[in-house]
């Protein structure tokens, strides 16, 4: 026994230290959440430093730490080579997570599949992530939802599905605006332009180009505003609108920040030299055109096809037959090479789709077996639930009958009490009139007063001895309460409460709930409407019934409840007003 007494304080201290450790880990994870979007590298270092404590994590802390670590790695462009950890957090947060956490888990699994070259499986995960998002919630993670739609759009772009890509970029832009991210909102619109170009929809290309240029300018992004022009430039050059194209090219080169002092464009955007060559060909400056076409050499994104095509045009203009033949052959070879690459990409995509379909078939077979087992279990559970519901229904019906009978009895008692109080007040008034000369009448009235006081005291004593729920039932059984309940049905043949009805209603409160009457109905800080709503709310009238009795909308009733709750109890909520009033 003595050993147990010695060990107990040690055990308590151990539990307290463990709880303190868990709280410190949670605080560290919260700090990571606050910086992960803007400083993912710093967040990743902090998360990695916590790994030495990971054996002491609770399951919840471990899973949140793991998800944040994968999110930080993704934001730092660290490539995923396995999906095992992502599947682990999906399984956990599917059962224990919020809508935001489930969305993030599926998004990270999709990113893993994307890095592993499994585009169809990645797309499915992204779609699952979208389905998890609760866009009506005030705390919805629109930042991650934008990222999901951005990845979906990139897959559709890679699969040459421009219409689907446009739709995804549209969602990206929409949710960026809901996240108050103006830059991403405009970027989502800008990224739709290439897809419209592939659809030969020049009208939307120009419309979005002008809209994005205007928005970037208004919100203070001059370089981005100038950078939206390349697609519009190529369309204008193809249409022979040299002057308008030249204006856009000038702004692009001077304000986009993509060119060095020698006029060389940033790496990856060298195809713009082809536009320059087309422009100089259009204004018949063939030597300048040749210069820019030759600058395209060595940028093998299209096997020099644009360079060969441009030089073929140059030598066609100069009528140089040998060079025309040379660059025709080179164009053909480059085009064949591009087509072979496209076929190879298509075969890889098809193989990926086949693997995905085969795995999905296996998963469906396992799901069918699991579903059959679940069906048997559901049948047994349903039968048990049926018996439980039947028993509960019979028990509730019996309880309801007894409750209604008692409520009627208590209501009658409270009605008799209120009648006695009203008669007492009436006699007191009569006594005041007769008190000077009519001693005999006064004596008779005093006897009646004494008798009524005895009745009132008896009713008060009975009422005060009742349990709280019976007192409530007595109040609910009053005639005036029943009258208001009937008027709250909103039927046309029933008139709404008059001023006299409201006075009787307040009188019932003054006599049955004096504390409520003093603190609420005599409170000068409340308006008449707010007092009426408090009276109705205290007696469990719904928002719909209150709106009928007061000829107000349900939203107006809710707003007034919130104001009253703030005034009386300092709580910014409509739902807790009734509970607060019941405590009086």
C-alpha cells in the first residue's frame, strides 16, 4: 500500500509532463501552419528538426506533422518517388480530419502520382480533393483548392484538352478571388489564353489579353501586364496587323522585365524570336528577320522547326533555290521528329491509363467483397435498430401522454393563480375608491382580500415547490401562452396579438417570472421589439413563429436575437439567447 502511495505522485507528474510535451508540439505545428505558404523552406527545416521527438507524438500530432512535412516538401519542389506516406495520411484524415485536411491529403497523394508519371491516378486524386472541399465554410482552405485546380488544368493541358483546361483555370481564378489573392485571380485568366489559342478562338484570346493587361495595371503589376502579349502578338502577325503587333512588342520588350540590356529574352521564352522574325518579314526587312530566325538555333524545344521554317521563308523571299530546298528538308525532318515525340508521349499516357484501369479493376473486386460483408452486417444492425426504435417510440408515446396530462393540470393551476392575482388587484383599486366613507364595504372587501391573499400564497407556495420543468410546464399551460401559440400558426382567420394581448403577456411574466420581468422587461436599454422577442424566445417560440407574431422576416428575428444576446450577455450569437434567458 505504501509503495502505491509513492508511485501515484510519480505517475501524475509523468502524465503532466507528457501533456505539456504534446501541447508544445501542437504549438510548433501551429507556427508552421502560419508560415508554410510564404516560407516553405523555413517551415520544412522546422518540421525536420521535430523528427527527433516524433516517437513521443500522439497519433493525431504525428499525422498532422507528417502532412505538414509533405506539404512543405511539395512547396519546395521536392519530387515524390513514393505514395506510401500520402496514402497513410489519406486513410487517417478520411476518418478523423476536417474537410480542409481531407482535401490537402488527397492533393498530396495526387502530387505523388503526378511525380511518378501516373497522370490518370493523379487526376482522380485531385477530383477527390475537390469533392472534399466545403466551399460554403468560412474557414475553407481556398489557397489549397486553387492549387488543386491548377494541377488539374496542367494535366488537361498536357493531354491536349483545352476546353477542360479552360474550365479548370476558371475555377482556379474563381477560388483565388474568394481567397482575396488578386494576383492569382488574374493569373488564372491569363493561363486560359493558350487554350483558347489552340481552339482557334481569337476573340477570347484578345478579350482575355486586354482584360488581364488592364487588371495587372490597376493592381500594380506592370511587368506582368506587359507579359500577357505573346499570344496576341502571334495572332496579329498571322493576320498581317504589323503596326498593332509592333506596339504590343514594344511594350513587351520594354516593360516585361524579361530582356537583358542586349535584347536577349529569358531562357525558356526564346520562341519570341520567331515572332520578331515574322514581324520583320512582314515589313520587308529580310536581313533582320534572318537574324532573329537564326537566334532560334540551339533551343531544341521544337527541334529547331521554327528556325528552319523562318529561314525557309527568308530564302523564298530571296529566291535562293538551294537554300529553299535545304530548309524544306530540314523542316520536314524536324516535323517528323516532333511527331515521333508526340506519339511517344501518347503511348506513355496510354500505358499509364492501362495500368490505372487494371489497378482500379482489382480494387473494385476487393471493394465488392467488402461491400457484401458490410451488407450482411447492415442487415443485422438494421434489425436491432428497428427493435430499439420501436421500443423508444412506445416509451415516448406513453411519456408524452403523461406529460400532456400533467401540463394541462399545471396550466390550470397557474391560470387560477393569475385569475386570483388579477381579482386581488381589482379589489385593491376598489378599496382605494371606497376607503373614506364606506366602512362596511371596506370591511367586506378586506375580507375578500384576506381570502384571496390566502389563495395567492397557497398558489405561490405550490408553484415555488414545483421542480423547474414543472414550473415551465405550468407557464406553458397558461391561456395567454396558448393564445399566442395559436396566433403564431399564421392562419388567415386568426388575428395577430393586440396591444392588450401583449400587456396580458407581460403581466403573466411579472407574476410568474418576476426576475425575468425586472431584468428584461423593465430594462430601458432594450427596445419594445427586443423585449417582445425575449418573451417569445424564453417560452420556446421558434424563429418562424416569432416572425409571424411580429410581422418580421426570420433573418430580422435572428439579427435581433444576436443584438439582444450581445447587450445582455456579451455573446455574439443568436442560438445561445434562449439558454441564457432560461437561467434567469
